């Protein structure tokens, strides 16, 4: 999973990547709740997920992000940029399955902080032998795959209608007199 923090200062975006080689992970599971934390050393950045489990599905109910970058512009002071996305059912997947999205997922965490996740595959609860379960595709990936199929089918349909119309029209209207 690639994580990019987008900090907006004076209407200008600044981009910061979470380096996966330096990330410290931690977490725990309790009954129907799981917690995953991804942190950089010295609390320079963090991203936390809270997973919930319902009857036959799991989802992320809260995402918390924090970044404390060096000053992003001349004359700017160091500032902490926190953000929370709560009360949503993000990345919902049936129990035992993983949620996968290869398209960009951008979340507005606060007025001046956004998070971009690409590609994303996530699963809480029931992860047999450390392997993801069967995938549930996100809507953006589904659209990206289905729209070309629909456009191709529409083009083929129009070509068939044109050819059939031509054949029918050609047989009905022959030049000259009819034979008796």
C-alpha cells in the first residue's frame, strides 16, 4: 500500500510519502474491533485504522492521520497536520474476504490534509496463514473495467443496426419498374 500525505498550505499542495522501509507497525484485535497503526520514527507521520466487524462483514470505521513535516515553504513554521475520518464504513468486505482497490483513493482528513492510498488491499479478522482472502473489488476499479466493455458493445450494436438497415433498405427499393 502506497500512502501519500497531501498538505495544503496557502492553497498550494505539498506531497509527502510514507516510506515503507521506515514504517513501524503495531496493532491489536479484541472481539469485533481491530486497530492498526503505521508510524514513522519520531512521530513524523502516522496513519491509524480502526476496523469493526458486523454480522457477516468488516470495514474501517475510523481513519486518523497525522504528519509533522519540516517547514513546507519559506517563512512557514513547522506545523502539525492532524486529520480524522470517522463514522464511515470504508473498505467494506464480507467476512473472510479482503478489500482491494488499484485506483487512487483520496480522503479528505481535514481542511489542509488529504491522504492518497494506492494500491490498497486491506483485510481485518480471519487472515488465514497471513494471506489475504478472496478480493472484493472497489467501485472505481469495477467502473474502469466495465465502461470499455459497455462502449464496445454499444459500438458493435450500432454497426449491426447500420448493416441490417442497409440490407433491408437495399432489398425493398430496387430501381426501375416492378415485373408483372
